[in-house]
């Protein structure tokens, strides 16, 4: 085949045939048409990674064949939520919610992820940030991720005052310009029956009675909610609860050897009663605040981000009637180490080892039952 005109001379035709390289090059070109469809030789894998532009993801995958397999699939959906999902699989995570800021907001281009689980290690967060931002759409930016603790910024006329933070949302930044992380875990001890030894140590023990009215004793009959009545068991519970509620309440967290990591002041310490759909949860049931002292006391403490960072919690307990050691600002909520003097421990609850970090808030809760 040539491109000579019909009136070409014999010399021109001979010259064209002499200079034709197609018979020499055609076999190689034919081979190139399909060699990528077969299993390529290991020696050319680095060149294929460069050709496909996959060098930036090679550090997150174990070998070059995996880089090519996963990378080509990812490139087809890069810049979409599915692209974000693909990139997270490289580091063993996934997301359950893809949240985009409403268009009415000034920073409408930000998006957030609810990860599928509490982070395995705080060191994973830098890698998650890197792989997700490789999949950012041009118009959007990965801003925040959460699991277990998510309090949004207050959105005027779109949210209730008690459901948001004024002008911000929960979480912390690990570096300037980075992603905001907000994690939380709940350690629920369930229901703890207060023992005679615990109540005696706290000066709140009252002997149980079978029926009839409770007999006179060394307790304040003018306590709020306490009435002269025939229900002896309820009267007894009210007396004990009134005595306990007059004492301070701290949550202590401990290392494996039993030494204290610190103490957090309980943010909720009050009598409750069972109600379906209540706003407190403990012992597998929901509760609301009771109108007066009764047989159930709900205790909850919520640590701040970064408290006890790097420590491993193996157990926790409730300390009633303790006082901070030394001088502290009024209203202090966190005391590191053995920061509580006196008081009496109520319950001791072992948990699976949990490492505290900068990006998580830990919630401890229990129901104290007067039986």
C-alpha cells in the first residue's frame, strides 16, 4: 500500500517500496494492541503505573498489580462519593454517611463523612485524610469526619438551640488546614445494685423493711420529696437517695494496675424513672428525670477531647463524697492522676482496654439502684 498517484513512475514506485518500514514494524504494533489485556510482565508494571498516573496511590496499596487493579477502577469514579468509598477501602475503612453542607450556608462546598467505626488508631487519621482528599471533587473539600459523637453547628431557624453548638461543630484539628475529627465511645455499666457496705460507708444505709411504714430514724424527714406514707420500701429509697444526692460525684478511670488516670466530674447525677423514649439510656432502658428522689439514680460523665491522652483505660468506677486534692479553679471538671481525696468508691466496672486520644470524647454511664 502506498499513497502514490496513478501516474507515478516506476522509479517512484520502487523508491516507495524500498523505504516502506511497515513490514518491519507491523508485527510489533500488532502485539502492542493487546498486551495490556493479558497479564503484563512484572518488568513493565512500573511503567504502566506511570502511564496511568497512579504513582500517588502506590504507597497505600501492597503491590503494583493491586495498584493497577484498584487504581483504574478508582480513576473512573474519582471526584464522586463512590470515589471516596473506593479510596477508603485501601486503608481498611468505609463511610456510612456522606454529608454535604446545605447550599444555604456560606461554606456550602464542604463535605463530611461518618466513618463506619471508631478509629482503630489515631495514627490512621492522617492516612484517611490523605486518601480521601485524593478523591475530592474540584468543587468540594473534605472538612470533617466523625463516629459516635457528632454535634453540629447551630443553624439559625433550622435547628433547636439545644441540638447544636453556636457557630461550630464538635471535633478537633490535628494540624493547621487539616480535617476535623470527632469520635466518641460510650461505656455503659448497666444497673449497679448499691450494697450495704457501700451505703454504710457513705452514711446512707437504712435497714430494709418488709411492709407497713418505715420507723423513725436518724434521717431528715424534711428532705424534698419525702412524705409520711405507708410504702415503706419507697420511703426508704427516698431517704437513701436524698442522702446520696447531697454528695459530690466523680467518675474515676484506671490503668491495668489499678492506678488512677484521672477523675471526671459527673455532668448528670440525679434521680430518674423509666419511660419509653426517655432522653437518658442505661441498663438497656430509657429514663427521664424523676420529680423527686427514688430508687434509681442515673450517673453520667463525658470527658473532653484530649483528656488523658495516650493512657489506656482498663476499668472505671464512681466516687461519691470525694474532694479535689489541692487548690483548683472553681468548677473544675477534670483532675488528672489521684486528684480526689476521701470519698467512697461505688462499683468497679472492667472494660476492654481503650486508648484515650486527642480526637475522642469518652462517655461513662451507670444506673445506681437502691434495693
